[in-house]
């Protein structure tokens, strides 16, 4: 089972700079206690997360991106086959196309835009195509949720985009994989307080 130290080693210690997804200089992570970040109380993160639609025009540090991607990589998946792919959108023209594909929601043009797509061909299990598709939808959704919580733990905010024109998204990112959601992440212009939720007595149904 992975521990925070395992993730820390995987991201910053064991790999050589040329093997890292985002090569970086040590000075980029000075001033941050990575052990503390990776041991963040997840319950506190979940309680305080809010959807954010206004981001600063500020780039996200590469090492934070790696932690977000590592979090998505740890999400549970059907059979452990990880039936999903993540498209990291850097091209500004593609971001604008995604705005159009997401019902013209302008905040889709965020500092960090991730498109989570289903890839049922990765799920090597003896079930029909409809079941494999269902597995891959679940895999992609869980991966996006893990990435979203990781982003919040790093002082970032996000907005989950589920209202999308799948064909337009596929055309924009040039893939035949069906997208499940778009996750937009950045530094918030203003910290938002969590909204009240349903009482647990209304949410939980004992049968």
C-alpha cells in the first residue's frame, strides 16, 4: 500500500530529472513542507472544498501539478486497470474550443485544464462492452475527484465541468475517447466558504 513517503519518493527523489514529467530545479519547491502537504488531513480538505469560478492569472507550479497527477493515479479503478486517460490542456486555442464545448462557461479557460476521458479498452475483464464502459466512466470520475481534492490540499481551487458536448470536446483535443468531465484548477481570486449540505439523516437511507 502506498504511503505519503512512497509518493514523495516517486515524485521527487527516485527519478532522475530527465525521467520526471515536469523537470524542475530544487528551488521550485523550497519553502514548502512536502511531508506536511502529503500528510494533510483529507477530511479537512473535503469539508472546506468549494467550487471556484474565478481564478488568478497565475501559473501553477510544476511540482503541484505532479502531486495532482499522482493523486489521480492512486484512485481506485475496476480491476486496477485504470480505464481512463487524462488530457492536460496547455494550448490556449484548445481551451477556447473547450469553453464552447462546455456551454460557453468562461471559467473553463483556467490556468490548469484537465479533460478526463474513458478508455474501456484498458479494462481487461471478461464482461460485455456496456459493463466495460460503465467501469471506465467510474474510473475517470474517481480519478478526477482525487485530483480535485489534491488540488485543494495544495491551496488551489477548482470547478468540475460535467455539462459538455462530448463530440466537440473530442474534436478539440483530437481523440476518439469519450470525455467524462473537465476539471479546471487555479489559484482562487477569493476564498469561498463551504455551503451547507443536507443533514445526514436526510442523506442516509437505512434499509
